C-alpha cells in the first residue's frame, strides 16, 4: 500500500458533544465553546460541531448557531459542521446559511454532511431511517451545485428546487470545503468520490471502521476518477478517542472518574448490547473495556502518555495509507481540568511529531557534527580578545 505522509499534519476535534444528563446544559454549552477557544490557543487547526435532536447527551441542536457564537470568540481556528444532517433540512436554506457563516467568519467555514446519526431524530420528523442515506446523497448533490453558483431544478418529493440559486457565493474564493461523514458502509466514500468531497471517517478506531480504512480510500479514489473528480489524502480526516496524562496510570484514573455517566450510560441507554459492556461495575472496569474493545462508532480509546497516542496515530497512518488531519473525539469522560491538560499535552508533545518541525533537531545535529570547528573558533576568538586586552594594558 502506498504510504502518504503530509509535510504538516493538521489536528482538531470532533465535538458531538457528549455530556451526562446530570450536568447543567447551559454550562456544558459554555464549556464546549471554551474548549474551542483553548484549542485555538494550543494551535489546533479545526473544530467540527455536531447536530442532534434527541437522547439528551449530544445536545447541540444547531452547529450553525454554535459556530456563529464561537467564531466571535476566536480568530484563526477553522469551524465545521460535524455534521449537518441533510435529511432534516431543505438544501437551499442550509446552503444559504453556510454561505452566510462563511462571510461572517471571513472564510473559516467547512461544511460536513451526513444523513443523520440518531434514528430517534428521524422518527420524530416522520423520516424513515432506511431512506436517510439516499436523501443525504440527493441533497448534497444540490448543495454542491448551489455552492458552485449553478442554477438547480430538482424534485425529490421531500424537497423541491425550481430555478434555485444562491444570492451570494461563499467568501472563500476557492470554494467552501465539503466533507462527507463515513463510518463503516461504503456509501460515504462513494458519495465523497462522486462529488470530489473530503472524507470524515468518524469510526476510524472501531474494529470494522479501522479495518475498512484502506478500502474506503480505494473506493473514494476510484469513484472520483470515474466521475472526472479529484480527491487527495490531505483532505481525509480521521477521528479517534484519546486521553493523555503524564503517566498511563494517571490517564487511566482520570478517565475512570467520569466514563460511566458521560459515555457508558449513554451507550447502554441507546440499546447497545455488546459483550464488552457485560460485568462493568466501576469506572476502572469501563475504562479497561473501552481501551481493549471498540465501543461501536466511538471506537477504541487510547489512554496513556503522549508517546502512546503518537504510536496510535502512526498505526492509523499505516493502516489507512495516510491522511491529512487527525481529530480527537471530544468524549468528556475525564474532568474538565484533566481534559484541558490532555489537550495541552497533545499540542506540546504529539503534534510536533507529525509536523515539519524537525529543522530544530537538524540545526542542533549540525552543530554537534561541527562542534570542533565551531567552538574551536569561539575559543580562539576569546583568546585573541584576552591577548589584545593585555597588549593595551601593557
């Protein structure tokens, strides 16, 4: 398999988010915004914000509203919908809102698209979950054309477009980046390839999701070629849950404190009957299970030191053949204080290993290789200065 390594890998977070029902919803929204602000301070590149309407835990209903607010608190970090559930929206209205956001943020917007994750959301709106992928595909085709400035006429039954056009185009001169959510099935890679969009692999660390990474890229690339499109690995984003502390023991303990109310309870209440959930009574049991097993689309948790997480990213690079951006799943299993420290450690010690910053090491090595000549000259210059001073004094 061809291995691709970006000169400078990008990093960000996928913020669904996940918050226990016992927490104050108003404060969790504030904390999610603070997380994006912290990420900008730590030199992360992007943040993706989810859309959900039921089940209580993933309680951001409008990524657009959230992005508009957090954009006022930040200056550089790019912001994306992670993802907009296309089967819930009219494509013209959604495209127009994204264009407005792009102008308000002076071009910091990315458009992530998916069919809608929670079947409970769809059922409340009278949508058959079995039809959501086809609905997403039809909607996204129209949105891509609208963002390109085309006039669109189309009747899908659940939406109609008649000579539809956007009154404004995106602020970004090269066009707004569009990314398609991919989990395990090939439908995401097919859609991304057909439209020349980026892939957003949200289940990359799960058992099946990890195994299908090379097939997903192959499918995307082949379909793109068949449709006269181009895709590049640099736009491919991989999502995985991680938590970092100074030691493995500390990282394990920090996740164990909050994993049951923040992650495990949610998955159990959603009806997941997995063998790895059986016999879990304590936070330590739950953390151990998540580190050893794939918890559905949440994947497998990497919990340890910066070196442990860097090794995991290397493993995912090898498995996939290469990608451009690694996204941390914002699981909130650890406390807010421990989470902030984890992001800081990731920025300080993990990110530099995958970015073109080895010139500092090269500079030091060059000095080491030439230290005899370099420092010999310094010593000679020092002695000459001493001798000249003695001559003046004489």
